[in-house]
C-alpha cells in the first residue's frame, strides 16, 4: 500500500505540468517539434511541390541555372522571420494585430500556396525567372536588369520586344503593368536575392502593409482604433490569399492602401498633407493598371464635388480631375475623347471576350459582339462583379471558397440596403467607396461574368472599399458613427 507521501511524489510531475507556465512551455515545445517535422517534410518534398518553379520559360533557358528549391524555400522562411522582426518596430497596440496577420500570411504563403503552385502554371514563375536572367518571354531580347526603374509609359512591344517611342504603339498601356511588375520584381530580388519564395514573402509583406493602410484609414476616419476591422480585412480569404502572391496584385493593393489613407485624410481633416499619400498611391496604381487609377481619380473627384466638401477642395478636385483624366484617357484609349463612352464600352467588350476563352469558368453563350449586346448584359455583369461566383457557380476549390465569401457579402449587402439612410450617401466616407465600387464593377463585372477564375483575383482591387462600406452600414457601431456625422457635416457646410 502506497503512503500519502509516495503518492504525492509519484504524481508531483503531473501537478507541475498543470501550472500555466509549464503548460505554455510544453505547448511551445510541441509546436516547435511539429514545425521541425513540417520543415523536414517540406525539404524532402520541395522538388515535387515546386517543380513548376524550377522550369524556366523558353526565352530564359539560355544561361539559366536551375535553382535549388530546398535552399530557395529556406530563404523564404528566413525572410519571413526578417519581416516579422520588422513588425516589432510598430507601436505595442498595433504589434499584436500585425504579428497575428503575418502568422496567417506564413500559413498561406509558405504552406497552402505550395500545393496551389504545384497544380497551376502561374505568371509568378516568369517574373521570378526574370530575376535570374533579366529576361521575360513576352519581351525577347530585352534585358530588364539594365532597365529596372518603373516608368509611366510602356517601353517595349509585347512579344517582339521592340522599343516603343510613344504610348500609341503596339501593346500600349496594356503592357505597362507587365513591364513594371518585372521591374519591381527585379528591385525586390536585388535585396532578397533571386529566390522565388523570398521574393514571394516580400510581396506578401507589401500586401500586409496594404491591409494596414486601409485599417489606418478607418482609424483616421472614426478617430479611434477598431481592431475588428483590421482582422476582417487581414483574414478575409480573397484578400489574404491574393495579396500574398508574386505579381501585380500585392503591389497594387499596397498602392490602393496609400490612396485610401490619403483619401481618408482628405475627407476627414481636409489637409493638404493628404496629397502626397494620394499622389504616390495613384502613381503606383497607374504603373500597374492605368484604368484602376482612372477609377480611383474619378471616385475621389466626384466625391469631393458631391459630398459637401470645402470649396477649395472642390476647386482642386475639378482642376486635377480634368488634367489627370485627360492625360490618362489619351494613353489608355490611344485616341481622342469625342466618343469616350463608346470607346470605354468597346474596351470592356474586348477585354471581357479575351478573358472568356474556351475552358474558362463563367457564363457561357453571352453575346458581347456589339455595344447593344454589351448594354443588355450589363445588369448581369454588374451583379456578377459584386457577388459571383455563388454556390451554383462552383467548378473548383477556388470558386467554392469565393462562393462562400460572396454569399456572406450578398447577405451583408441586403442588410445594408435595408438599413441605409439617404443622408449617409452625402457623407464622403460612404459616397467615396460607393462610387469606387460602382465604377470598378461597371468595367470589371464583364470579366468576372465570363471568367470567375480571373475575376476572383481581380476583385482584390475592390474588396476593401466594398467591405468597409458594408460594415459601416450593417453594424450598429458603424451606423452610429455615420449618424453622428450628419449634423457635423451640415454645420461644416453652413460655415
């Protein structure tokens, strides 16, 4: 028979592990053990998971050394740690949110995305190979390592690589984003080294900064921290995934975040200090996708004119909008503005038909052959741009995930429509994201309608604006804030 003393001694270790400190230590040990096992598994299977990354494009084969994928992945993990350390420089109240979001990025970028990359051929690989060869298959004969600074005008013809003297040449503005993405990738690769996963981690960090800037715009608007908004943006599936790829999307998301922060400062505080933020955001957006810059300029200018802003703001907005839109349309549409609406419709038709290729998921048999047909299809395209794919559109895991989030967003939109007050639409903080969403959807809805795959990725450009508007209208805190601004806006207008 055991004595009381011996029984206590025998089970003393169990009591020790039930303490909080020991339990936390044991949990960390298990986590470290699981992480070591997973890292070993990745190292053993990296050649299989990343086989598409290691195959260069035909134009880059000559002189291209095959990367060691194990070392490449290890460099990605190392740079994730470097950026994690950089987050420690933020204020304490912000650090926890950013670190949690960055941990989410780790799971997506260095775990889940490995299986995505194993199954799909991506543009990301071609940008990566440009860091190793200086060349890209779209521009044969062009050495981008000697032309690494992003520009506002396309410099080369697509496919032929011949120089373009002006923006009216073949390829036009449609090639500008590809050229500048190659240049941005080379600039990042010159810091991280020519490692695919390291460059991808850097782009994911740009995406996180974009989320942070959108959140800071909200904080500036409401005048206090609102962490739940940050977590919604950071962990919204489409934003989390598509702002973590190697390509245009994380960069553009960052520049749109700069634009959003400046716009919030412009509308709330009416400060000239907002102009640099807006200017840098618009400039970067233009370098990647000029038509998104046009949408952003139009939304900002129209909101300033219609949203009861100060007279000097309206004057500046009108002047800037006339100058900037004239310049951008002259390049993007490559012609005059006498038939501007028809030109835009024709551009939308051409782009949508290009994305509606055989085998693409989306509506089949949609007639986009004429401007009348385009106008007829517009309501369906507009709805598709905001809320599709839905459950009945599911064709693969990506459309399934998008269908879930679109269903949630559709419910939020119905609730917001029932709760909105007309007075809210005169508030710039509602009118601005509303106009941006409407303008974006009017053009991109055709792309989403005919190609859900590309549309899901493109919707990264509109999600933060649309989501923040819906959250402000559906949640009691958001409506209370907007209601509190109604008398303040009227008082400002009288003065």
